[in-house]
C-alpha cells in the first residue's frame, strides 16, 4: 500500500499525515513535492492540512496552479482514493474535485479543539465504520465553514455524499451551538463517485490513544481494507 | 557619479537622538579617530542599544549558573541546548517583543513568534513547540481588550501557519502593565547534537550569503526603540514595528533545515534585532574575524534604500549564512527549490573589521541602474561593536521592606465559598481557553498533554536518526508572578524558578534547563537596578538548589511609560523530560481517590496573593518567601511518585492558594471532593488563599496510601491525608461548599469581562 502525501509550500500537517499512515497504519507513505508532476505508483493520495501558499488570495486557491495539481486531478478522475484534510479539503474544492466552498468560520476566529463527528456516507475512507457512529477528533482551522448553493446541497443529499456532520457526544446534529457555521453542520463530503473525500477535522491527529483519541484511525483502517479488497 | 542622498551631519545632538549617550559617542569618536558616518552612527546606536549590548545587565547575568552535565550549549549563541539522550538535544530560548506589541499588537506579537522560531532553527533544530508569557493592564483598561485580542491573534496567526504547536503559556492582568504590556515568546526545537549550527563567520574568504525575504524599510531602529521608555509620542513609532510573513518563514525553515543537512555551511544566524548589522557583526565576532559586505547586492523590495536603511532594517524572515568554500551552489539550489531569494553579499575577512561598501545612487530595482562603483560607507573594528561595547555597573538603591505594607491582611472573610468562586472566575486565575483555542496546539502529532490538563504541557518528539525513530517526551512550562517579585525581588524570582520546575515535577518530568526573559523598568533608576540584581540572585540560588542550569535568555529593560515601571517580571521557562510517557500525571481528579497535601501547610501569609490584591487594589502584604531546600525535596518526591505510577493527579499550589488548587482539580474532570483542612472561620480562612510556595495536592487510589506516605517520609516532605474525591461538589471543612459545574462555568467565563461572551 503506497500512500502519497502531497507537500505544497506552506503545508504543515504533512508530517501528521505521514506519521499516521506510515508509523501507525504501517503503510508505505512518502512525500510528493508540489513541483513534481507525478504521484508515482500511489495507491492513495492525501492532501494534508496547512496554509498552502500562505492561504493568500483564498484558502487553497493558489495550490491549484502547482505542477502536481494535474496529477492529483488525473488520479482522482481514474477513481483513485484521495483524502483532503483541512487545507487539503479546501484545495480539493478549489480543484473542483469536491463541491462547495469553505469560508471564514462564523465566529471569525481560528479555533483548535476536539469536536464530535457523526459518520454518514460510505466510501473508501468510511465503508467499514458503522453509519451513525460518533468519532472524536480535533479541528484546527479559521476557514472551515462549509457552504454551497441549494442545488449542490440537494445533489449532496441525492447522491448520499455527506460523509460527516458535526454533532454532540451523543451524535445529535444541530442541537448545540454551531462549530463554525457550516451549512447543515457538514464537516466532510465525498465527490459523487465516492473516491474523493474532504473533511475539516483531523483524523491523522486522532489516530493514537496517546494523543487523546484514536477514532480518526478508523478512516485509515477503512482505506487499508478498501485497497486490500481491490487487490484481492 | 551620483552621491548618497543628503544625510544630516553627524554630531553629538544627532547621536543623542539615536539613543547614544554623550560618553558613548565621545568614545566612538576617539576610538575611531574620526567622526563616524551617518550609517556608522546607525550601526553604533543599535549595537550599543540595551537590547543588543546588554550593557546594564551583563555584569549581573554572569552570576547565573550556566553549566551542568546536560548542558550542550549555554548562553551566548542564538539559543541554548540541553541533552535529551541518544545524541539528540532540545534547543530553546525565550525572547521579549514587548515594545512592538504595545504599538501594534498583532504584528508585534506575530514577529515575536517569528523571531524566536528563527533563533531556534538557526541552530539546526526543527521547532516542535512554543509557549508564551503575556502581561496586560487591568481588565477594564480601555486598551486591554484590543491588546489581548491582537496579541493572541498575532501569536496564533504566525504559529498556526508555520505549523508549530503553541502548547501552553501564562497570562496576568495588572495595572502596572497598563501602558507597557509584555509579550514573551518561547520555542523549543530538536536537533542532533552533532548537527548543531552556530553563528560563526569562519574561514577567511568564505562567502556570506543572504537568504529569505527581501529587505524593506520596516523595523528600522526597532532595537533602539525597544531600549527606550514610552511616552505620549510613542504612537509615532509605528514604522519601527516589523511586519511578519509566516508563509515566508515556513519556506525559510524547511529550506534551512535542508541546507543544514548537506553540511555545506560554516555558520548561520538569523537577522533579528538590528538586522543585517548585528547578524554579520556577531558572526564575525564569535569567529574572531572581519566581514566585508557589498550592500549593492542586498535583495530588496523597496526602491532607493540607503546604506543606513539596509544596515538597520529589521525586515523579517531573513538569514545570513557563511558557506564552506566552493559549496555556495548547494545553498543556491535549495533556495531555488523553495523559491527563496538568495545572494552572495560579502566575504569573511581577516581584518577584524566590519566593512560595508555601496555605490552612491545605485539601485538594482531601477530600470537602468547606474554603473557600480562601490565606496566604503562603514569601516569599524568588530570588537568596538561587541566585546568592547559599553557595559555599566549601574547604581542600585535597596528598597527596604515596608512594615506598614507587611501588616496589611485585607478584610475578614465571611463567605469563603463566594470568595473562592470569585477567584476561580477572575481573569488572573480562570480558564485561558479563549486564548489557547486560537492556537493550533495539536499540529505535528505530538501534544500528549494539552493546555489546561496539567501543570505543564507534555510533547512527544520524534528523534529521527537514519531509519530509526526514537520517541521522547518533553515537558514545558513558563512562569513568573511579578507581584511576588515586587514584594521581595530575591524571593519572588526564586519562586518563579521554583514554580516552573514544580510544574514539571507535578507532571513527572525532570528539569533539564532554563531560559529566562527578564522584563524590568528603566535600569537608570537605582531601585529598578536593585530589583534586577536581587532577582538575578534569586534565580541563581533557585537554579542551584534545584539543579537547573540557565542556557539562554533575554533582557528587556525600559518597560515603563511616563515614568511608571511594570512589576519586575523575570519570566522563566524550563524544559524537562519524562522518563517514560506512562509516568505523566495530570491535574484533574478521578472519583474514589484519596487526596493528600504535600509540603508545609500555609501559615496564612497573604502577601502579593491574588485574593489580597483584588481586595486592596495594591500589591501588598507580608511576603511569603521560599525555603529552597524544602522545595527541592518536594520536587524530588513528586517525580519519584510519578515514576512509581501511583498518582491519580498532582497539582501545585500557586495563584489563589490551596482553595483554587482544589477547585481546578475538580473542574478539570468534573469530579468533586470532600476536604478537611481544619479551618473554621475568621483569619484562619486566609490559609485557603495564601500563595506560600512549595506545596502540592495529590490524589491516589486508597491502596497506595502507605507507599505514598512512606515515600514522603523518606523524602522529608510533610504529608497529610486531607480528603477523598467523588461527587459533584467541592467541600472544604464547613467553610466551602460549591457545585463543580458552577465552578467550571465561572472558570470558563473568566475572560468574558474583557473579550465578551463566546
């Protein structure tokens, strides 16, 4: 299992993604620099968190013009599993691999804390997690407010693309105060083909009990099962 | 041939306006044997500033203990370093950015973080965690909200973007900081001990290479500004504040670490305070060499920069490197990879002089630059700027204890529950969640103990040695209670060191080394100088008693506005190490435990306590003092108990006394406790809020009582079982009875009176 972790100038959770997949999951994980044009023999791609190009202009916007962007697009178009975390999610929406946009948090502050997620749509990163399960992991973002137009929202529902909702510890969605003002408390979405996932919370920072939660590891375990199933 | 733009003639009046004293200027003229040029005067003024020269503090700093078996690098380099085993070391330092942050809180704080990060990665270390220590004026001061919000946003913006977790810190509000806030930033990084880099311009003829952001006009004379008091015209000092770009710093960080890995450098130093001048001069000085710079080749972002401006600019995110012969191209190739500007701007010389050349009127940004014909604009012997820079043994005047103040005990406590609830919800004691949630404190997958969960942060570090990765666990804390220093500078400074080390001991970590940031008022006031000197003695004695060497530090003087100095604030941060991660102890109670106090119970001295200060409105009362031998015994015991893995929680008694200590252990996990301290009413209740040091409250499963008691006895530490955990109320004798939820709510909302509800 070969996992490519893409490094843009300003990526800063690249190490976190590498550690979770290489050291915790035991995959062959490696960095791919944004000036490369090939992802090599990758079985899966992670676009990690950070502040690519300083988040200047608009979060994730400039990363789309990096040489590696075209390779990511092709990999996704061919059905390869792609996971965008935090800034990676923002980049995938800018690449139009995922619908919607991420704007400034409703409370206008960068916020880092543990939140709860309720698992929804199935795909390579979630198929082995029971739907409705509640996961705890940290968020760390200033621009995580998921927004889309009504037509897009209707399509998300129609094609069952909503992978994660923010929720309370019991799994209730929309009962407490909003996390960042996301529409319908959406925290992560798949593309229509279900091979590309983006989410704002950090599963790679919640993959060991030592760090306070290993709930995030379930996404990587699902990916492993998915890739092994394909290989078999 | 053009000439340089007309600059004012250099004379004593101009020198004084640059912050030089009359005798300093006349010494410059007599040693040089001529009147300095305008650019040279600028160089002298920044190098002789308090910020760069430590001229008032140096004679005192010598008294600090700086050696020990774990010390890899003591003071004098860009940062200090201590051994953490297996050939790795922790590299760390703390620095102030007080003056810029008061003028422009966001940029001032952001560039403070940027500066300390560079100090650490300049040594070849990857930064892995940051802390900060902040002081603001009284909560209801008109500027406090704006300053707090701006500083926190600035620290967060920089640290979050570059991807170094901010894992802890401390904040106090006191009216003495109304006109002069403190922003002290700390960073620790990890390096292979054999791969440390130093700021030395070695090797005659070697290329001096400029890497990073282009030079602009920002921050000119920042170091001089930071060495003067504020007055009502300080707002005009805005152009002296630097502007930060954390994205550029992230590129610089990654690029530098890759350059270091090739081992193509002789030395490297970041351009911090006093920019190109101090970095090149200090590198030359450490190697005993000279350096010659060609200012025409400085990368720049602004047109018509003069030599004076280029030498004094404090534009951020710039590094100065000296390459090994013939290996300059390796630096250039990696800079290309990371899209960073790079230029050879000079050579190391054997003259022992700092020489700068520039062509009058030449500007590479011009469409058609004039032909280059560089002339010497600066020519100064390096020792004049560093080793022979002025240093003063300034006069001191003792401030004797005030018997009237010592007798102040405040009003009689009638309702201890109400008093405790108010303390827990006060800005100086309540939750800092509003602050640390704005910092990414989990990036890099290492934060094992997060802010608020224990007396110190615990961070896992990955020591990569070829294919082998060794995980190690560092504990970090930063502390100083300036009120105790105000009442008794010797004892108060010793208490700051003791509390910081005690915080580490409470999580189970051994202290390895200390960095300090000594924030005081004007050294030209004999009382301030006396407090400074006594504080140094206090730090020295506490460090010796606890076995913690000082490996780096910073002095910030002239922290006063309109003649009103801040509380003396010698802030210290300590890096410690956990033997094994399973040893770690947090502060929250779990149900079904026995609660015990360690250390001599309070006699009830309330001097400088949060409770008394809040009642009286002044820092006053009977100084509490500290017994350093008792402190050392307590800390040794706490670490031993952590190693035995018998503790459910440990929390030291500090601000707000044992009442607040117990409340914090309850509200952290939502578990109550029933405590008997034998207090009934009246003056006895002062013991709840006394901040007498060298105490801790621990909890453990009842079956461990005998072993904990025996360990305490063997260690010579007073031990008393004081209660049990469980339920949802905090009960102390018959004097306190509070719901844990009510305590947690008050605690969580402590900063609302400043920043409003979330």
